[in-house]
C-alpha cells in the first residue's frame, strides 16, 4: 500500500498543478474545499478523507461517499476567476498483487476500449521500440526510473518494477503519468490493437486446441486478471500433451506463479481435456544487462538511446 508521506506529497503536487475553489453546499452556507484531482487506495488505509480534502466525512457517510461528494463539486475556473463548466475528474485506486514487484493501478476511466475478447496488452521495456510506440501511455511510464514492464487490462494498469527500485519513489510519478494521460478522454492507450489474439480460434485449429483456447479465455484468464496479470496460449504439443503458455503482468516473476500454473491452470485443463498432460510456462527472456555465468554481459542500448535512434525525443 502507499505510504502516508508519498500520498500527501502527490496530492500536494496535484493541488499546485490544477486550481480548485470552495463552493457552497446547496445554499446552506457551508464551504467545502476540494482537491482538483483525487487519488485513493482501496480501504483508505493510510490517508483519511480529512487529510486529503481538509474536512471530515459527515455522520453516516463512508469515506468513499465523502470522496465522491467532493469530486462532484469540482469546477473549472477561467482566468477571471469565474466558474464555468464542470470538468472531468480522474482518480486512481491501487491494489497489491501476489507479486511484490507489481502493483495494479485502477483509473476511474476505462483503460483499453473496444476490446471484446478481454485480452490485455503486455509490454516490456526491452521490447522493440516500434512496439512500445504503439502505446503512448507505455512510452510515458517507461520514462520513469525503475519501471520494467506494464500490462494494460480492460480497467487497470499493472506496473512491474525492477527488484532494486523502491515503490515510495516510483508511485507518485506513476500516479502523475496515469492522471495526466487520462485527463484527456481522447487519448488512446493502444494505437494499433491486434485483430487476432492468442485465444482466437482459427480455421486450422483442431478440437483440442480450440477447447484449450476457450478454457483459457472464459475460465482462466478472468481469474488471473483479478491479480493484475494475464496468461497467453502459445502452443500445444499433440505428441506429449504439453500446453505452453506465457504469463504477463504481475504473474511475471511472482513467487506464487508456479502454484497458479500447476494447481490452477494445469488442473483445470487436465480435468476438462484428458489429452492435456502438463502445462509449462514459456521462459522469460533474460533481463537486460544480465548474462549467463562466465559470459560477458552484452552492451545494450538504454530506452532513451533507442528512442533517439528512432528519431523520437525522450522528453515531450
């Protein structure tokens, strides 16, 4: 969960960036001060509504009701200080995942639009630059020091950090990047979404492969996405009965991923499809800068260098 200091510093930054004003409550003469953009973690464990907005919830109100009442009072002011139209509010909730290196961020806006099959989109910082540039939000998140990978679900963004990075330093920057992006409803997380996904049943798929894809899409994927991850079908070996899948999001590097794979995915597939004998995960590519023992690590270009090579400035 977010530390109190990190949350307060973030709210202070947003307060400075966007102006807000006190407004009257239905003619009763009461004044309420609201922060222009709100951030809340589920359960509000570390930051009370009074800390965040300078007032306490009314009797009988839950913190979430109090928070929503304040966000509904948000107005945009022109240069003369006169109130004009109500602006779109954006807030971000967070959820921990089984992987301590991954956090699930849930913006109030839909993340991936028009994605009927529920498949998410996973990007690693070491992916080809042309793939990263298909997502302006991923490009912004990878500018944050310590971000290793991002996964976009239908209503959440999972950010995975490097082991040595600290969440207390990264979290405010991630909040800022997400809220800056979703302030504009016209921004698209994915500029070019694939029409065919890993679980699309193709004409040349046999009955077993079709059943595997259907189970992954309808039964397994929704459960995995609850923890901020995803699972992709890769291959079925008819001779051995082995199904190969690829884990994404918070599942990558998660200590409990092997348990999920064997007790969850493998058991379900073997129960419904007797031809399946085992499920294995496709091995993750070695992290940049790492090399097998006894070999010299390869010199790889940084994210900034790869952007420059593509003729794209690092800063917007």
